[in-house]
């Protein structure tokens, strides 16, 4: 039962990263694209971003129902970065919608665009920082260490910062690749291809920097990684999908292009889960919060699982239908 | 600012903000689906125009509702980690059902808003119906979670920990039904009258506009029925509260002393020091009847509640008066509307009637906010009634006021943009539909 719930939690997190990440990434890509691309981006994400966003809500609900201690500890210690994630979520969603529906095209339009783009950077950045803090293990629940050590030091460091930059690059990369098939003109398509390759390079580079930053902060991530066969396998998948993605860009095979980037991102996340599992939050004193020591009573897990299974039976066909209607070209 | 006060204000503001959008999200899909159905049946362009005009507004409100709801799902932990640590496994079930319902709602709304030219007409209409049903269901699930805080069941509280958790029992607690009915009806009253009010206001400028007439009519059908049913649901809720939460009842009625029979206090200013209500109208025996269905029943006053378990009186009492006043006025408007459209249709075009409906625009939402205040402030000092105090649930992070200031600034800004944007949307409407002749 617990394993199934963890699986659904991980799945919604992966789907949020791929789909929600692409929506945030679109705002980042827009910063580097022109005025004309703004329309393509608007059209591409308007019908789906709300549905994509719900994967995050689902993950949060699973977290506080099944692993209440993880949820409450996270929100206590990482209050500040999570608050900033939220600010990004609020402004991205509303500014995007305002821009999409406002009739005027004057100054207000520029303000919405600015808010939309700025918040598209903030959320991935602080989401990455939050995850970094969960990995690094500076989290403490000992109030006597003082405000800075309890509420700031766990996330304000080189490693977490690098995690933030990595997530931002990753989101931009997903978006750029997804946008290739949304392009209206040849020139536009070329631009997304260029941005895809650039952001792919940026993601890979910052990925290496994440490991270096971990080393810098005294957290030896490398051996953990090489001790897990699953992580190594995932890394291989990530590497193999690079030429595949380039190939599908070249042959204009939109479906397989999207599929291969989704697999690539999933592999990155599974590679991370594999070294982290079953720990959710690494704690300074070594008493890590894991799936096992924070799980809710069996009665709760059972009811949650029923709700999730019924929910997914309803949601998945609807979700597929949504994407068929809007993402398959006639 | 005290951290507890800051956290409570932030939560109150976030909920007060979100509740407006969730009411709209529950009601508008039903209104739009109804209007689209009439278009499908009659083929009259005006119904399609109404549906499409509404859908633009709904898209904007729904987006803000979705993000402000996300904020709440995080704030439960950011502000009340101690509460969520214990309550999460107990009320997680309604939240997970809510998640499902909201998911379906978001997907169906995407299809409804953007699928006009891509789908069969009836499939499109069905997507609207699905949005409506799942919207109402998600509202009910969230209220069920809240009602558990008022009527906590489905667990044993042993040494500061919840044991023997039964999530099903917790969800279907004693308060869930009365609270859910009251909230869903409130959403329909508030949204329908607000929509009707705006269109009535525009009709005052151009009274021959069929578009606005149809919009007012569609909205008021739902608004009137809900507004007439609401006092009955309110009575059901009040009797329930009197039984389960006598302290809340005493606070909202400003009943300082246990009385048999108890008179109903209308209006007035509760005076905690003197333990009486100044400037109020007292109706003998009525409270006994309203609370227990018997003119001579005893109603528990605050004197029966231990001093450290008493809720504040001033805020719940005044909020309750505001809610009842708005609700009563809207129920009367509802009766009048049904009466006029049955017998005296010409009145519906009269200036005074349209002015009156335009005046009712904010009343439903004022009632919603006031009612929410009654139930939340009236539960104090408890976060889980009788089990956990609000002050024991708050985050131990110092400086919560900065969180509060930040979120307040964001929501104030959003409110300004929204008002400005909606005004702009509405002002451009007549250009599109000017041609419509009655």
C-alpha cells in the first residue's frame, strides 16, 4: 500500500516537472525569444497549464495526508523558499491569464509580460533550492541553534543555489523542446531548436556543477550516486536520449521528440529518487525523515489510496483527451 | 506584531480572498452550461453570446482561484505545521477527493474554454456540465475538511496524539452536511446576484439590450432559488451549531447569560465588560425557538463556557448580523423575482427593479465573507474544536508578520488588477452586443 502511494507521489512529481515545468519554462524561453513568439507561447500553454498545475496540488495533498511529518517539517523549516515558490506561482498564473484575456495591448500588456516572465524564473529557482535543502541535510529542528541556522542556513548555500539554477535550466530546456512543435513559421522553429540546444547544454553543465557544489559544501554526492545501479542506468538513459532528441528534431517527429524528452527528465528524477530513497528530508542530527518513519496510519493510507485510484481512473482519460484535443495537430 | 495574530490574519485573508473565486468557480460553470443548453435547444444567438462573454470572465477568475487555492494548500503547513502534523492523516481524505474533483474541473474547464471550434457542440456542452459538477463537489469536500475542525470525530486524542484514525468517519462528521449545503447555496446566491447585478447595471444604460436581459434572467433563476432555500439551510445550520458548539452560538447571538427562554438579540454592540448588548432589539423567546425549536428551551450562554475557552463576541456577533441581513434581503429579492416573472413580467424591465438588482451585486459576497468569519472566529480559541488550541498549532518560525505583509501586498495588487481588468472587459461588452434588439 505504502509503495503504491509513494509511486503515485513520485509520478505526480515527475508529471509536474515535465508538464508544469514546461509551462514555467515557457516563461523563461519567452525572455530569450521575440515578440512574435509570445503568441505561440500563449496559445500553447493556455488550455493546459491549469491541469498541469494540479499535479503539484496532488503531490502536496499526498504529502500531508500520507507523510504528515514531512509536510509539516518542510513547511516549518523551509518557510521562506516555499513562500517564494508560492509568490512565483501566484504571479505566473494570474499574469499569464490577465495577458491572455485582457483586450488592450498597451502598457498593461507589458506589465503582465514582465510579471509572467519574472515569476517563471522565481518558482523553478526556489523549487530547486527547496529540493536542495532536502538533499543536503542541514535541516535541523533544534530551536536553540538560532534563527539563521534553523530557517536560513539549510537552504542558503552554494549547493541549493546550484540546484535552483539547474531546475531553472531544466524547465527552460523542456519548454524549448516542447515549443519546437508549436512553432508556426520556419524561422520560429529554428529559434526554438537553437534555444533547445543551448538550454540542453546549460542543463548538462549546471548538472555537473550541482555535483561540484555538493562537494564544495562537504556533501559527497558522487559515491552515493555511483553506488546505486539504478542511478547509473538512469544516467545512461539521459545520455542516450541526447542524440535521440537531436535526431527527432531533425526528422521533425514531434511525438517521439516529446516522448524522449519526457523520458529523459523522468530518468533524471528517478536517478535522484534512487539515491535519496527512502529518505525525504536529510536532517543534520542523522535522524532523517523517511517515507517509513513518517507514514500515516494504515486506515488513512487505505482511504487515500482508494481516492487516488478512483481519481486517476477519472483523471487520466480526461487528461489524455485534453492533450489530444489541443496538442495533436489535425 | 504577534506571530499568532499574523498567522491568523494571513490565513483569514488568504481564505477570504480564495472563497470569492471558489464561489465563482462553483456557480459560473453551471450558469454557463445552462445558457449553452438553451442555445443548443433554441438556436438563439443571444444565449451563445452570454455563454461566451461569461466564459472570458470565468477563465480569469478560475486562474486566480487555482493559484490562490494552491497558496492555501501550502499555507496550511507554512502557518499551522502542528495542526497539519496531526490533522493531515485525519482530513487528508476529503482533501484527496477534493484534489480529484479539482483535477477533473481544471481539465474540463480547459476543454470548455478553448474547445469551442474543436469539438462537437454537445461534447463541448458536456465538458461544461462536468466543470459544474466537479466544481460543486470540490467545494463540498473542502467544506467537509473544515467542518471536521468544528466537529472533530474519527480519532481518539491520547497524550497529544491522534490514534485509531478513521478518515471516513472524520469526513462525514456531524457538521459536514449542514456546512456543505450552506456553503454551496451561498456560492450560488453570491455569484448569481453579483452577475445579475452587473448586467442590470449595464441594462440601466441601455434598456433595449437583449443580451443583458438574458444574462440577468439566467443568473437570477439560480440566484432566486438558492436565496430562497438559504434561510432554511441557515436554520438547519443554526440548530446544529446550538447542539454541537454552544460557545459559537452564544458568541454569534451575543448571549452572555444562559437563559430560559432566550430572546433573540438583533443588531447592537456587544459590551464584554458589562456582559450585555447595547442598542440592540430583543425579541423574546425567539432564540430558544431558532436554536432548539421550542419557545421555552434553555440556550447556553457564555457564562457556562470556561473563561479560557470563550470565543470573542464582538466579531462573530456583528458578522452574523451582517450575514443574516444580506441573506434576508437577497431571499426577499428572490421571492420578488419569481413572483414578478410569473405574474408581472413588465416590472422586470422597470428602472427601480434594475436599480435594486444592481444594488444587490456585492451583498451575496459580503454575506459569504461574514458567514465565514462567524464560523472561524466563533470556533476560537480552538483550531480543532475542544482538542487543539490555535496558539498551539502556529508555526514556531519568528517573524511571521513578514509573510503576512508579503501575501497581503500580493493580494491587494491582484485585487486592483482584477477590478480594473473586469471593468475594462465589461466596458467593451456593449460594442459587441449593441446590435441585439429585443
